[in-house]
C-alpha cells in the first residue's frame, strides 16, 4: 500500500511539471528575425583599370554626366587623341571647373571619348583623382580603353604624365583653364575700315575683343557670332569654345577687309 502511494505521488509531480512546461511553452514570445541590413551605397572604385571601367559604365553611365563646361558634345581638337573629342566630368568636378578652383577634388573622374574624322569612336580615356595615389603628379590615375572596354594602358602612365606636365600648374589638364587666371583676351581694333590685326591665333576658351576706333559704325559678323552696330570706342567680345578657323566681316561695309580667328584645341 505504501509503495502504491509513493508511485502515485511521483506521477502527480511529473504531470504537474509537464503541464507547467507546456503552459510556459504556449506563452513564450515568438523570436523576431533580425532586420535586413541597409543597402550599402556603391563607393568610388579602386584605381584599377577594369574596376574603373565597370564603375563608369555599369554602376554609373558616364554619358549621363555633364559635359565639360564650355565644351560642345563633340568638339574639334588638334591633340594626339584625335580630331574630335567629347569630354564628360563627374558631378563633384563641375563646380571646381566653373569656379576655376585650381585643381579638381579627390574622386573626380574625367572621361574623354576620342573620335576619328568620320565620328567613329576609337578610344576612351579616363583620369581619376585618388588621394595619395601619386602625389608627384597630383594623384591622377590614368587609363585608356578600346571602344569595347579592353584596357590599353592604366596606372601611373609615364607618357600621360610627361605630356600633361606642361599643364602641371593647371592640375595636368589641357581641356581648359581651371586656375584663377582669367582666360586671355586678344584685342582687335577696327581702324580705317580694316581689322588690326586681320588674323589672330588663340586657344579654346580664349576671347577676342573688337573695338571700333573709326567714327563710322561697324559690325562684327562671323555667322555664329554677331555684334550689333558698334559706335566709336565701343567693343564687342566673343569666347571661342571650339577649335577651328573663323572668318568674319563688317556687314555695314562688306568691301572692308575681312578678318579671321584661328582657334587651337
């Protein structure tokens, strides 16, 4: 009889304990899964040819970037890169160019497309400024690619450094002045019904200023640039943004000697 009572007591204790466990299990708070991590913004690439090309084509289509300020979509050039160029710049570089900051900020990327005379793309050139990459040459990483994206040259390219060292004070940039130096202005006088000098040679981005020294009214008409009537002592200026040779005349006196402006790239 005593054995029976002991077994019954053990059974009741085990049953209560199991019931309590079941009750606790039923009221346990469900586990909350961790939140998905925030997406990571794609940063600028390492200074390596294939990574840079992927960044400017796959991650960011450079053709959606701004054109270099004061440059047409395709402009003439006399550089070794070909007769026709298109230059795109990353967003962070535009204010420095427009404000002539003297140098482009780190992480700036400049993409130059080179075309032949038939406007066939023949090469894609890239300059990418990486802090600490090459302090001796303003930290520029250089690269050139075929139209299909194959690397031609990359890195601290000596030929690029040597060529652009002529403009070392302009952050190794030929495309336009980005220093605080104003673009040069070349003066032409209209005197005795002729232009003096009749021919001037300037660089892309430079300006020509015509001043009428005659008592007669004259105009400047070069087709793409035109002045109104200029009285004695009045001037007209025009900034040339494309290489080429430009002829102009006075429409009031068409027999007057014509002039020309030669703009080099």
